[in-house]
């Protein structure tokens, strides 16, 4: 018959058409005959096929009932043909439903062991499972519920066990998913697009009572599937989560449990089947909830951080389903369910976050509704109590979890912690009013944020901050050198970000006064908590200012989006924290260990004893200052002493870095309102910018950049110039009390490095103070001031560029070639010999007269210099300062310290460069320093000899 003709709608014609194929199949059960009947069935319309359903199913079922082994292809063809009939018709007979269910299950199970799946092909299993699914969907509502009568417990149990075995042990993903879908259909929990039977409350109670007998087996087996191999694919995991949640929701439904079990006694005809029945008594409910809580914990731990977002989304559906239907009966599970729910608040997938917000809102509304019905107390009190207790419990276990879990688990736990804070929203301040909650949360943060301070490289790295030059438009020079913090209990940067967001959320929703006072107490109580407390305080202030806080869509009170901290409250908190940071015993910490005996003499003003004796009113803080007492050398015989010294130095370094970051955070929080605080905060930051320790100097420079941006300055130069008046005033006062303020020269060094020539008129008097102090005590302060003089001369060379400086810059590339370097040195030695003979009076008469001619004034000389011998003009300020510095440096060339002599030679080279445009000033100074330089050239260390070569060469370049 042509395939394009219309389907047969007359039952008589259809019967006559199908009868030969049915008879033939009954007589000869072959694949060909099944395929022939299947093809003919497709040419009959649904209504006619419904009338002939029993007739056409008979030969197909007969094939399955034939005893003995069967051809897999034949069984598969029969299952596919039956699927077509069942998908297009309805099963109206209970006997047909029962018998077909049994026959299909026999096709799936092993002939020798009916409890296990048969070792057949994947295609056969899929065809039979599809037929079974079609059968359950085709059953009428008045007969499908007979499956849940007590007499069907053995048959139903066998079908459930078989489907669970296929879902758990089958390697094929398609077979696993199909078996799980049949389980859903068997309990009328299918979520496909077909029409489904909707049970009444009484029918649902009957189903729940029957399925209670199979709840342990289903939940345990499906939990193993959910937590099994990730290679099974997300589709199988999602289907398994649906089976688990729908089955538990059916059996443990609050309405059913509260209604109680039926008072009917089991029929005597049931016999031993009555022993399979479960009565959902309060004791059974409580025991089952405890066991389900254990399984739920395993499921949550495996799925909450699943790599596929659809699995995480399905977990939200599980939470919503069970919290909506079983929150009373599953009392022990409410905590883990809420934990999993709030853990998704910060999910990276927007669809998961959005669904989480909806579910949280619904849970909150349901809780409010129940509470308002049961009592007249505050509507959200119960839910808030549950959340706060969960938060307290999580904070208690947080240090242990951070020590024992892997990074993925740690990140999930922190996201849950953060989720609780966001869900509580403004109610966080209420929770934190509980001393127990605040203490537990703060101690958890202190333990989790403990730094690893044993890296020796932190102590070894030295700074050259004084040589860092930045132009007004250059980017932050410290951005590429930010040191990553290393923690004891985690390494993933995402974990650190989550912890910082937790702190900011606390600051956003909490009471700023309560939080700052509490964490300042921890900061002051113990040096073990000081660095962690400072990190928390920094982020709390940022959070209170609303910086980097995500608050949209969360919270139990939608009308309140957080605590609005006034600027005045924020200022008060910032001032109190900053005063503690910059106090004497927390700011002036030892970060370097002396290296040589001479260096210890040079740096004795920076020794621990010197710092501890600055003030006599801190006797009670001896213990707090214990971090400052550092062994004088790492070279002690005891390795434990050396390790302890490294630990203490690193701890001091990190504490200073965190406090410097804190000053930057405070500036960001207050913006331009921070400008008045620069009078007390900028000077300490500049002190640390001149530190020898690389990490501290970088942190200080980074803080300076953040402060300048927050306060509206476009560069470090503008920041320093706009605040130079009181900065230089402090420097001047502190230079007069250098024993109490040994860092003052470093402040001036940093100012000179990052400012411009507009600073020169203000610096003149201070330079004279520095030179006077240097005259009074070369032995003790020379090393301390030499870096300052170097920075000063480098700044003058940069502010007032000369032809010498340009010549030096252009000559630098030439020095890269070895032949030119040899030629330059040879020429220099010849010139040196000639100058020495002239100095001794040899060969003057042979000298060309043109060598004695006075050179014409250069373009860069001032007009006043041409006025004649009696009208000598006053030198510009920068040249006068250069001459004074050069005078002092001549005497320092004989210092026993090689390091100091090298620095002095660098300063002299810069002096020559600055004076190069004024020969009448340069030549007398060069003549004065020549004997000392000659001594360095003939008798000094090779390194100093090479450095000394550069000074006369700089002068020779100009003379040539």
C-alpha cells in the first residue's frame, strides 16, 4: 500500500489490514515480521488504533512470552513497535498495565539473577526503557494508582530495584538517563512536556505511604549516582537530583506527615507483604530525617561547586522543593539546605544567581507567613534565627575547614559565609550585636587570614626607591611590582578575594563603630592577630563606604539596601584606626638586619634600642614592641635564632605593608574629604617610601599613588608640591631632633625624587640644616645623609639639565663597545699625566697660549656674569647648594667605609654635572677635590677606582 495515502480511520478496514501481519507474527516471531507489523501500525490513526490496542499488542506480547532465549534484535523490534502503540493510545485496563510492566522488566533483568540487569546491548535497553516510559505515561489515572496498593509492593520493588541498578551501574549515559526518567514516571513525578495525571491529596498520601518502603534504597542509590564519576555527564546528574528531591518530597511531605497515617489495619490476605509496609510515625520521621541529612550533606558537597552551571541550578530547585514541602519533617536538613542555597548567591553564572534570589525571596516569604500564623512575634524572626545560627556554626568550623579542605571546598564554604551575610542584609548589624556571634566570626577571620612570613626573600630584597623617577603622566610605577601575599591555609587568589568581600560586606551592613572598636581591640591585644586585624579593618572601612560591595537582589528586607554610614561616622572611624596604625610602636618597626660592623655604626640611630628609647611613655607596651627587638645578625650559631629573626622581620614588613594599604583604603573611602588628614598621614607614608626594604617602599609608593588619586591630585609631584609647606616644616623640626626622628632625611629624599624645581626655594634652608648636621658629626650621620645628598643632586641635575648631562646621556650608548671604552681610558690617562705635570710646574712654557685664554661665556651663563671682576653676581640657588654639597663630599672621600665612599663618588659626579655650565665655579672645586680623587685612583678598592674614574671624566668631557 502506498505510504503517502491517508491513515486508516475505519476500525473494520484497519482490522482487516492488520490481521494478516498479526497472525503471521504469532506463527513466526521474526524481526522481519515485527517490522512489517510496525510499518502497518503507523498507517492507522490514533483513534482506530485505540480500539484495536489489545488486538495488536497480543502478538507483540506473545513474542516476549515465548520461553527460552530470544534474539536481541527481535526483542528490540518488539519494544519499538509497542512504544509506538503506547505513545498513541491509552492503557485502560489494570491487567494490561500490570502484565506489561512485568513483561518489560523481565526483558531488562538477567534470566539467571532477576535482581540484576541483563548483559544485553545498549540499544535493546534503551528501546525497552522507552517502552516502559510510554506505558507509564499511557496509563489512566484510575488504574495507575493501583500500582501503589500494598499488594503491589513486591512487583513495584522489583521494578524500582532494576531501574536503580541500570541507572547506577550502566556505562551508557543514555541508558542511565532513561532509567532515571522511568523512575520519575513511576512515581508520577515526571517533568516532560506530555500531559500527566495529577494526584489528589488522598492519592498522594497513598503514594507517599507506599514509596516510604523504598525511600532508603532510592535515596542511597541515587545519592551514589549524584556523587559518582564526573565523566557520567551533567545530564545524568541533573536527572538523578530530580529523582532524589521528588522522591523525598513525596514521602516526607509536611501535609502528609501532619495528617497522620490511615487507621486502617492491613488486610490479612497480604500475608508477609504486610511486613514490607512502613508506617510514618514521628519516630520514623525523625530517624529518617537524620539519615537523609547525612546523604544531603554528601550531595551538596559534590554539586555546590560542580563545573556545569545546570547542575548547580538543579540544586537550587532541590532546595526550593524540599524547603517548600518538607521544612517541618526534614528539620535536620533545613540547615544544609539553606547553606547550599546561600552558597549560590555569589555563583559566577548569572542565571544561577537570579534563580537563587527568587528562591531566597520565596523561602523568606513562606517563613514570614508561617510565623505570622503561629505567633504574633516579628515576621522574619524565625528565619533570621536559623540564618544567624547557621552563620555562627559555619564561623566555628571555618578554621578547621580551611585547614583540611581542598581549595574548591574552601571557596564554596566562603561563598556560603558571604551568602549568609548578603541574605541577612541589614539584619547583620542585629546579629553582630550578639557578643558570641561577633567573637566567633572575628576569631575565624583572624585564623583563616594568617600569613606565611617565613620567606627569606622578603627580607633580602632591597629598595632603590630614591632612584625611581616618575613623570606626571606616567602610570603607577608600583602596579607591576605588587607583592602577592602568601597565607598559611590557602593559595588560590579567589579565596583571598572572597575573604576580602566578606570583610567589606560586614562593613557595609554592620555597625562601623562596633566593628572598628572590636577589631582594633584584637589589633592591640596580640601581635599574632595584628596583621589579620589590619587587613579586616581596611576592608571594613572600604565596605562602609560602599566600595566594591555587591548588594543588588539580596537581603531579607527589600526596602532597606544597607546601612547608610554618614561621612562624619566614617571620618571618626578612619581617624581612630589611622592613629593606631601610625602610633610609635606600630609604625617604626625594624625591617632590616645590619650587615657589617661599620654599617651597624652608620645605622645605630635605626637600631631597636634607639627606636624603643624615643618615648618614655610607652613602658607598658614592652610586650607590644617585642616584634621590634631583632637580633643584630643572622650569623648566630643557632639556626632557630636565625629563623626567628627572619620570622620577626617578615612579620614587621607585612604589618607595615598592610597598614600602608590601609591608609590608601581610607583615602579611597573618604575621597577629597581625606585632604585635611594629609597633615598627619602623608609624612608617615613618605617615611616608608624611603625604606630600604623593597616590599615596604613599594607599598608606600603605591599608597601615595592611591592617595593622590583619591584626593584629586593628578600625580605624585602635585601631591607633594601642594602639601610641601607642612611636610618641609616637619622635616626641618625633625632634623633638629634627629636622634628621635631618624627617618626625616628619607622623607626629604622621597620629596626631592618626586617633585620639581618649584620645591627648591623651600628646600634651601633645610639643605643648610642638613649640611650643618653633617659638619657636626661625620662619623655617625654620614651614611644617613649621603643618600639624601645623592637624591638632592640628582634632583638638581634633573631640574636644571646642562650640556654636560646631555653629553653624558649621548655618550652612554658608546660605552657599550669595548674598543671605545679602552680608547677613552687611554686618552684620559694621557690628559691626567699632562694635568699632573702642569700642577707641578713642568712644561708650562711649552703650553700653548690659547690654553690660557679665558673661554667665552656660554649661552647658559647669566648676563650678570659678564659684568667684570668687581661685579661678581650672586650664584643661583642650585649652584650654591651644589658647591656646598661638593665641599662636604671632599672630606668624606677618606671615610673608611667603602659603601660610603662609593656613594660620595656618585654625588661628586652629579655635582660636576650640575656645575659644568659654570667653569669658573667648576674648575676651582675640581682642583680642590683632585688630591682626594687621586688618592682614590691610586690606593683604593678596584670598585672605588672605577667609580672615581667617572668624576674627572665628567669634567674632561666638558673641558674637551
